[in-house]
C-alpha cells in the first residue's frame, strides 16, 4: 500500500501519479504498487514537485509496518526505539530566548518549604 500526499504541486505531477494511483482527494494518492515502481514514482515526485511539498507513506517490514519519506516539509520522521514518529516543529521559544534563573512560582514554592510553620 502506498499513499502520496502532495501540497502546492503542479498539475502535471498529479496527472502523472494518476496513471499509477487513485486520487481520493485533491493531492492525496493511494494505491498498491511494487517497491520498484514506488521508488521510481518518488523520484519522479522529487523531480516535478518544484516549490511544493510531498509525503510518502508505504508499507514496510517492522513493528509499525509502515515507513515515511518527506520532501520540503516542516514535519520530519524520527526513529524512537524502532518506531517512526513525525517530529513537529516546536512553537516554543528557544531556551536561549528565555530569561535565566528561577521562575516566580518556583521561588514561592521554595520559600514555602523553607518557612517554619
């Protein structure tokens, strides 16, 4: 089983993929092809996607029974103890942008622990 998810891609690429796969929604292609055809299609997607994004999800050996390939996407696949998870970009400020020292809440908590009551 193969799933391609394309975003902001040219119409020619979508037409090329419909030769091999079914387009079940705009930019989402599903089908069953051999590993060789899958790899050739992925290469063709990388050639033609231009400024767009592409994600390929396909069946594979292993506990999860699927694998991911990503091109020009914010989310990246990451292996965690043999399971592939999609790492989402953080919206939190980087640690260097945070103020150094203890937060007010932690100061109050420490003061409460130290006070003899």
